[in-house]
């Protein structure tokens, strides 16, 4: 920066002011600096600049799987909101691995980020490391909470599963439940939400026993579990509620391979429903009846909460307002159930 200031013939504070906000300097000065940038090829090192600040303009994002359409849509929306507020969003993936999650956390710490949005693994998560990071920067959890006390924005599983269970019981046989691997807290939360909803309707919950393991290959997992039940005599009811749409994809494929028709009551031998409204769920065969999570609302709620916490931290204020935002799901009725 010193060398560039000398090269352009302006003071370092003026040059620094331009890089912080080009619109803050006069047009004539801006034109001189931009011409010099073309001639010199100089660009400030954004990471070095942020290390010198008490609070950087970088926001961290950690998700378990950047290839999952839900996380892809969520992170993209967060990036758009961050950019519009003058922040740079830096996305890291834990790839469903606790060690990689811990490394990602340390990376954010070393970058002096202003705050972070994290979809924590929860069950295998480095909770102490995350709690320690939360002492130094604002953290917001999305999709699955770290624990009961951490700031969280996501779908209210109790509401969304109650919505689906009530519909399935009203339109046909009560559902049994095909769960997901224990990869995050959603696995247990959604199972409990299903069981509570069934009991509220005076129905006995039927949770199917599934294989242990922490795979994120949900489609294969759903397929293998469904094949196992079909080959051992079938499901205890002709209605299956899956923990998420990706499990439902696998279950529908297993039914197809077994020659079992999936569809609404009177149109198929088996009804299969999911949760999340995966982008491809409407194009499955048959299209999957599911509950939609609004990733836009989740992203907006998380960023609003994060910005509020950053402002409070900058002003040395104690937290004010809700730190947990639970959003209602919306049922999407399609051909599978």
C-alpha cells in the first residue's frame, strides 16, 4: 500500500479510503487511482488487511456438504445478502467429518472473521471448539442447532412433522417412520417430532429400526434400508414417512425394483412422503409429497440475527431480541402420497 500510494502520487489514507469504499472519494481521485491500478496491477491483500482490523468484513460459512442442493441454495442466498451489506462470504465444507469441521473452525478463527453461519454436525461436532469460537465472534447455527442454548434459525420440525403426520393419517393408513443416519441433531429431533405427532393423534408411533452409521449418502441409505424391509416381509403399514426427501428417493427406488407401485391411496400399494422439498422431489417418479423448508427465509433470518449480534458486539452491548427463529414448513401434496 505504501508503494502504491507513492506510485499513484496520493496519500496512503486517501488510497486506503478508496479501497474501503470507492464512492467515498471524489471522482477525479477515483479515476486517478483506477488508472494506476490498471498500470501497476496492484491489488490489496484482503486477508492481510482484515488481520489488521479489530473487526474484518469477512463472514464465514460452514456446511456439511456443499454439493447438497439445500446447502447450495442456502449458502448462495447468504452470499448474496453478505455482498449486499459489504461483506465477503467465505464458504467451507466439513464434508460430514468432525475433524474437517474442527479444521474449518480454526481456519475461520485465523481469518479474524466478523461472524459465521454454521450448519453444525452436532452429534460429532467439536462442541467445545465451537463454544470457544462463539466467545470471540458471533455465531448463528442453521438447519440443525448445536444445542438448546445456541442462536439458531431453521425449520420448526415439531410443526412440520405434525403437519405431515396429520395429513397422512387423515388420507390413509398412519405412517411408519424411516429415519436418517445420525449425522446431525436433525436425526433425533425429527424422529421425536414424528413420535409426538402420532401420540397427539392417539396413534402408536412405529419407528423402523435402521442400520447405524454416519453416512451422508442418504439416497443409498434409504434404498438399502427399504430393500431390507421389503425382502423381510414388507413394511408394517403401507405409508412411510421419511426423515428427508433424499431418504425418500432411495425408498421409492427400492419399491420400483421390487415391482411395488408407489402412489396416493387407491393409486398405489405404498405411500411414501418426505421432508425438505428437495429441488428434484417434484421431478421424482412419482413426485414426492413433502414439507418445504424456505431456505430464503432461513438465510435472511440468520443474516439479520448475525448482523444484529455483530452490531451489539461492536458497541459492547448485551444481546437483545430472540436468538432462536423457528420457521413453519409448508406441505407440498404430490403423487407419492
